[in-house]
C-alpha cells in the first residue's frame, strides 16, 4: 500500500536541499513522522517564501519526562500527536532570510502553550503566560516547578 506524502514533506526536503543539509536516516524519519502527524511546520516570510522549518512532536508530561531524563524523543508517528506540549526536534533557518525566519519562529512559539527543547545540553520547558514566557525547571519526577 502506497501512502501519499503530505505537501509539507516535499517542501521540507526541498528546503533542506537548498541549505545543503545532509538528510540522514534519523532526520528523514523525523521528517516523515512529523509530516504525517501534522507537526512539520514550514516557516514563511511576509512574502510567503519558505524561510525555515520546525520539526516538532506534540507530547504530554510523560513524553517530556522521557526526553528530559533519558533523552528519548518520539520515534513513531502516533507519538508525534500525544499531547499539547511542543517537543522541538529540529529547527532550520535559511541563512539569507534569517531575520524573517526568526520572526516566523517567534510566531510559531507564540502559538504554542508550552514548548520543550534541548540546546547545547541545556533542556528547557517554556510555558506561555499572560505576562510572556516563563521557564520551568523539571525535577526528576517529571513535574515542572
């Protein structure tokens, strides 16, 4: 059975080819799973040009705990839509349009209630509040403080 691929997948592969990013099997698996789960976001400029992409998974508290404690991120497409916490897996910006990509990425973040990411071995859970974003510390029991 041949499952049709979402249009975001072709756009993401084209964008990665423009960036000369080698698409290894784990990245391709993340791309395909996110595209089929609806969690592959193409960032667009004001002129509707693709300027970046975000590969993310919708996780729950258990997904965040597994990512935080054991560095285990979702691997199957059904795990990409388990909850409302956006687990960022990869973010790519097109260099000449970096400012537009950053603005589009900020809009993406503003549309999410909670975001979990790891950057330079630093893991963060960010929650949007009425006063802006608040960084939460995760304890080993998986609860945010």
